[in-house]
C-alpha cells in the first residue's frame, strides 16, 4: 500500500508542477483543476442554500457584481495575453453578496465569489471592493486552494488519494475543501500561508489595475483592515494578522502594478 502511494505521489509531483503567473513561483498541485471545480461547485451550492444572499437589485450587491465583472474580464485578458487561458478553463464567474457581519470574502475554483456585508465598511467604496475582489480571485487563479487541499488530504487523509478519500470519507474530504477556501463552521478562517497571501496581493493588484482601478488603494485597504477588531483580528486575517511587512511588500510591488494602470 505504501509503495503504491509512493509511486502515485511521485507521478503527481512530476505532473502537477506549474508556475504561478506574475510571481513566477513554482508550485505543486496534486489534483486536476477540473476535479477541484467540480467539488467546489457542490460546496458552493450547499453554501448558498443556507446563506442569506442579498438581492441583485440592492446597490451593494450590484456594485460587487459589477466590480467582479470588470476584474474577471481583466483576468481573462491577462491570461490570453500571456497564453495561459487554460489556467482558468472551466471558470463560470458568479458574484454574490451575503448578509453576514463576518469580515470576509472568498473565491473558489470555477470563479464563484462571495462577499460578506461585514467587509463592505472596510472597503469604503468601489475601489476598495476591487482590492478585495482582485485578491480573492487571485487565490483561485494561483490555485492556492489546490495546494492547501493537497496538503490537507495528505495530512488528514493519512496519505490517501483524493478520489479514495472522497469515496471512503466524504465528510472529511468536504471539510478539507471548505477549510482550504476559508469556508465552514468558522467562516472566514483562511488557511493560506504568508507566501500565498503575498502572492494574492500582487496578482490582485495587477488584476485591479488592468480593470481600471488604482492599485495604490491596496495598501490603504490593508491598513484599514489591520485596525479592525482590536486585539482579535478579523477572520479574514485570523491566521496571519496584517502587519507592517505586508504593507511594505505591497508598496514595494506598487511600481510594477502601476505599469498596468491607465489613469
């Protein structure tokens, strides 16, 4: 059994190696994106069944939808320009606003984006929403959840392959998926690493700039985010509270992001 798993792991490590756009970081995702999208769509539909979704005619819901449309169009354009459209193949973009005071937003494989009303006061305006939208979509484009899911399955599944874990322990597989995207019983608890967060910041700034939003607002948003909640950080930052390093990294990357922005 162990030898079969070792062979499987060697194969997926070889086949699953890819390069993240913009950052150039090498990554290993053990699972196909089509599998991740299929699982995510099921989890997304289940989430919406219990969520208090804000009607589309609401001004804030309309703003989230419009910003999402602009950012997703920018992502598609950028991927075409660098000949990596396959990276978002199968994405069917959708943008929902949910009535929930949790300070959070997320994007799953396939382009399903959810904002919570609790984050809108920190966004302040459309550009602030674009900062969050770009950041969350960047997580999906960079396939960070796939990386986290891969790690989670290996750790929690005792080395079982995803298809085996899904058939034998579907509840565990679903929980790992939700945790990998910041969804679940503790809504908003992101499991992304510092590397992933920094990468999403950078990709998000480029995406929002291409969409026509000023990337200089990114640092201002994260400054506001770091001031929320006193000693207890917002759930969006629960595993890695915003700090000076993050702001410094954003400002250091700003000249490159501004190259994509036309005032």
